[in-house]
C-alpha cells in the first residue's frame, strides 16, 4: 500500500514589488528548494515528498514565473537572492537549509556571502561559480534562438540539452505535445531574457573562498549545460566543501536519477 502524501500548504508571500507563489510541505527544520532558469517550484516534484519526511520543505515560483506575479524581470542572481531572503522574512524563517539547482545555486552563493547566518547547510546542484567560453557561447546561442525563432524552439533546445537522450527519446512521441506544458509556463520574452542575462553575469569566482556555510557541490558527468568541471571548481574554491559527481543524469539529474540524487543530498543535509 502506498503512503498517503504529506499535505501541502499554498501561500502567496509579498516580497515588496511581487508576490511569490509558495508551497510548504512537512514539518521539521526548514529546507528551501530553489529552482534554476525555469524558475518553478514544480521542478522539485520528485524531491518534495521524500524530503518532507524529515524537513519542512519550501518550494516557490520565482518572480515573473509560474503562479508568482507575472511580468517581473530580474536584475541578476543577486536580485533573486534578495527575493529569497524577503521570502524567508515573510515566512518567519531565521535560518534554513538550502538546495539550489543551477541558477538556484548561483542565488545560494550570493546568500552565503551576504547573509551566511540565514543558511544552515547549502547544496549547490549543477551550478557554477562563473562563466567560461563554453557557458557564455551556450547561453548566447540560446538567447539568439529565443529572439529569432521563438519560445518553442528555445524551450525545445533547452530540453534536449538538459535531459539525456535515453530518458528523453521514449517520451517524445509528439514534440509539440511534449512541449505544451513548458510552452504554457513560458514567462514571456522580457522576463526570460532578463533571466538569461542573470546567467551571463553571475561570477563569484573571486569570492567563493569567503563562504563559511557547510556546502555540498553535486553534479552529473554528462551535464551539457553546467559540465562537471563547474562542480569541481566550486568545490575547490569553497573551503571544506563536499563534492559528488553522479555518473549520469544530465542537467536535470534531480528528476532523471532521483534514486541516486535524493539520498546523497539528504545524507549531507542531515549532517
């Protein structure tokens, strides 16, 4: 018999100039799960129920994304970090565990540097410390595809990059049908371009040595968006950071190889 799902409470939290759609599941120490470029808390659907057995899990849609206030651009990862801190204030959270995927990891780095007392333990999942030529050209190309070819081509390219072919190919009986949900959640050209710019401009290489929050850097060997060298670099720069590279799973390893990903993250969070 399957377990009954742990109930989820839905709130809208005012962060000043936007309201953030927030979902809270479980009881225990607070744990923020922060999504990447897509910006939707639903990214963590394969983590929430498992993690909520030990934590009070908070997921949310970034400003301009999902069910949060639409048409709100961002001004870099530091701006998004201020939103997370305002969200914590709105929920009465003094300090929390933090798992940030990709752009969510960039956000976490800013919080760890500007307000380290707000973080208990931090997981940087498939993230990066700063751009190199590979990442810059990748996102320059994605930006050009979005502007020139439109959201469907942009989202299709992003999906091909993020998911291993062995996982993606069986699902794509119809490309348009497969992309409908993603297309419906597209936040609009101006918002998405501002989020791509946040990726371009994130660079904390020169400061990661200042982080004193216990940190795990986790990635996948076959990640085509943030290759494993980025995970290794963060772990080298952050004092005493733990590291783990999954054999496979791609950029979306939290949903592709969940049974491998979840225990590693939980073991670290439980200290």
